[in-house]
C-alpha cells in the first residue's frame, strides 16, 4: 500500500540556528492513527507544520504522492487538515456555522454544497445544535469540537492534531477521544497525554532532540519504562489499551 505520508531525510533549523528536526524518516499508511510523543522541544509541533507547508525544511515531505513545496501548497492543504492546540487560533467568525463554512466557501463551492458540508461536519462532532452560537461563548471542549469541524468540512484525507486534549476536564477529554476514534481520516497526533495516546493510537513515534528515537506499537513502547524515562516521558498508568 502506498503511504499517505512519506517523509525522507527531513531536517529543519529555525532562524537562530537551532536544529529542530534532524534527518526524519517516517511513513504513515492510509487510515493509520499515529501518535508523536516526546519532551518539550523534541520537534513534534515543528514536524506537524511541515505536513501542510507552513514550514519547509531540507529533505522531502509527500502527502498522497504530492510533494509539499511552494507550488503545491494549495493542493496539499486540501489533503491535510491541521488542528491547533488552541481552538481560538482557528475560530474567528460571528457564529459556529460561519466558522465551519469559511473553508468550503473559499474552495469556491456552491452554497448548497457548503451548507451540506457544514451540516455533516457539525453532526460528526456533535455540535449541530450550536450552529448559530458565538464560538467565544462555548466551552473549551466545545470550541475544540468546532475547530475539528472547520477542518472536516474541507474533507481532508489526513488530520494533524497538536495537543488535542490540553486543558480539557476528564469527561470532555473522554468525549474527544471517542470522537477521534470514529473519524475515518489518517491521524497524526502530537501529545503529552500518554493515556490519550494509549487509547487512541495503535502506533507511536517517540521524538527527542529533533530525531525519531523509537517507532512501533503503542502497547510495546509505552510500557517500556526505561525507554520512556530516558526521553522524559511517563507510562500511561491505569489506561485501557486501544482495541
């Protein structure tokens, strides 16, 4: 099967010279749910930003066979939906409906198709009854769901999420995990939440110092206490494994 994401020899340094990524090699198959974990500064967020062309390093990044470069930015961003840690970075309209409709409208879709996509996206995240509410009146968990809907309305093949459970209470976090489980898209999730990783992602990539230091089944890597401690991570105590 052809990988949906293929990264070869990717390196990136910020303008101050700090090497954020070093020789990253990674392949993700269609439909996989993969976690990227590691200590602060490991390069997780930097890696995510390469997948839809916000950042460009040395090496090659391809999504569904399309190289992520300046000439292909529009095509790649139609394939990859990026969901930021803070939903307020994505929500800026007067109503939930307008926020979710923004992407499809700028794709040039007909009004009827835009409305259909908004309805489907809000239904998928359980936010249909909030469609006329102001986003800033919603709870953090509700805003995160709307942020996911803004991306789903674009019908991407890949969802890239940065710390999706950050700031959520236990019930809201559980609802988010259950939601993400149901989505058919390929997922790449950067997270410090080891229990979310354990329950959601069958495969985990551990990053440290801008490198991938381990890549394998979540149930194996996250129970290796020595490996986890070596890279500043904790094992997911009392979590139930992905089924």
